[in-house]
């Protein structure tokens, strides 16, 4: 992509009404547009990051046996009444509307009920189990406070996976496997060293029973957790007691109180919801049994916000290679024909090798180009100038490093290709 053809406008200052660090930076760098409090549009660069995060998740979930689908956002009132989750006093984040007929409908905040209801057409026998389905879908939640940018928005993209198992043992095996899969996902997007499995309350999902969250330690996190770094596990402050810590194998004296942001969660529903919605299967002996349900979520755009806050510095964004919209920011400096020609040839060479390059071909000052490269957080910056050509090639600099090296253009593509796969 050439910068002159990219739909983007960077800004020196963030909107005065935006409080969150992640949204301020993403707006300034041209990744998102703020439409209203808690409501953000994804611009081309932001969409590229989201799609890269999706790919990491999709590859892991598919390898675990997941089947991707896409459910509707409009949801039937009676399904949620069956499970006692329609009442605003039970779930206070609903957006609701009415059809022309007067029928009341909900706008999806989660999908346990609709997918479980649908599964009655696909699960009849023990031979149909286990089944694992997931989607990437826009969720709508009427958050009372939406001041954390895309980390807690009223409209956001989520990956939600649902497991349907024959027995509790079969369910627990998959549940534990998903813990490991989630940790691999967070490791691949750069948060592995700072993200921890965390005991938490079930909330509007499972009521009084516990769930597991995945919390990333970060300075501006909305949650407080008690962390045992040696065990790499934690307990959310909302349920923390010394007795619970001891009963769960923790030493309260070793636990560290830190701020964190939730980047994923998993829930066990048992067979209660299947009983409520009539999802049963025939066992080998002909008996009818309810299916065991699990639910597994990752807020994709929320994760993008946490990555933003975790890696950003005083210059702007700093994306890990796995999710960056481009791997290389290529800038030509100077009006000399040889510079333009060399930069164009290098752009073609890199793209031919599959390296995602944003080529800043604008007639702009070097400082402006360099500032935008830093603000946008592209992992590598490559500069072609008369000075670099005289020195034997192009200037190569990592976004998070200070040193600049001269690399022969014939070797640069090979060097970048290998480094991007490290």
C-alpha cells in the first residue's frame, strides 16, 4: 500500500472529549473514528489489526476442532425468558427494540441461548457430540460507563465459542484445553508474559458459580487482581478472600495486588441451560440426557485496546509483528530521481516477497514521515535517501530500538523476511 492511496489522516492531538489512552492514540494514528461515547468505527488500519488478531485466534480454535459460523444480532425474547436472563434486573446491559408487529427483540450481547436453541436441530444422539462452534460477531452492551475507549465499548467485536459435550468429564477436558489455547493466543499477540489465568465470578453468565478470566497486567487496567507470579495464576479482587486463596492452593502472603485488564473469559454452564432450552441427546442405552455447555470469549477489539496501552510509548503505538497492519514503513527522503527509483524498486521487491509494506511516497518533510511511522507503530522503518544510497543501501530501524543500520538493498528483503518470522 502506498501512503498517498491510503485512507488515513493522522493528528497531533486527540479529541478533547476522549479520556482513554488507547482511543486517544488510535484516533491520532488514524486507526479508529469516534462516533459517540463507547462507539468507534474501524478505519482501514484498525481493521487490518483486527483481522490479524482474528487470524491468530482462528488458527488456534480451528486446530482445536472449532467450526466457524455467524449468528444473527436480533434475538428472540422468549429464549432469554426461558433462562431468566431477559429481565433488566438480572442482566442490565441489554439493548432492546421492537419490530413493526410490536414484538420485542434483543440486540445480541451474548449468544448462549440462540446457539443452544439452534443446536436442538443438530444434536440428537451421543454420536453428534462433542460439538464446538464459534463466531466473530459484533456485540452490543449498554454499558453505564464507557470511558475506557475500545477496552469497554458499547459496540465491539467478539470471538465467542460454545462447546457442547456428552459428559462433564468430556467438557472439563475441553475446558482445560481452552485455557492452554487462550494462553497461546495471548502469547502470539505479544501479551504472553503479562497475561494470567484468573479466578472470577460468573456474573450475568453463570450467576453465583466461578469462571476463569485472562487478565493482562497493565497500568491503566480497570480490574484489580491478586497475582501469584510463580504459579502464573491470579484471583480477581471481586471474589478474593484469604480463605478462598488458601483453598485454591495459593499462599496469600505471596500474592501481589496489581491492576489488570480482562482480555478473555471462559464459563462452565453445566447442563442447566440445556435443560431450560430442551437440548437433550440419546445415550447408547436410549436414555435422554441434557448436553453440557461451555462458553469461551475473547473481545477482539478490546484486545486491540489492551495491546495498544501495553506497548505504546511517548512516540505513539508499537505493534507486535503478529498484529501490526504493516510490517514495514518505507519512506523515501529527498526529491532526487535516484531516490524515488530506488525506493520504488525496494517497495516492489519487498511486496513480491510477501512483506506487508506501507510506502510513504508523499511530498512531505522527513520529520513528518518519521513521526507518522512512530505514531502508527509499524515494527520496522526503512528509509531510502541520497545519504543512505551513498552509504550502500537503506536505513533500517526497529520501532522500539534507537540504533539505525545500513543494509544493502539486495539483502534487505531477505533480512526482513527472516526477521519477521522469528
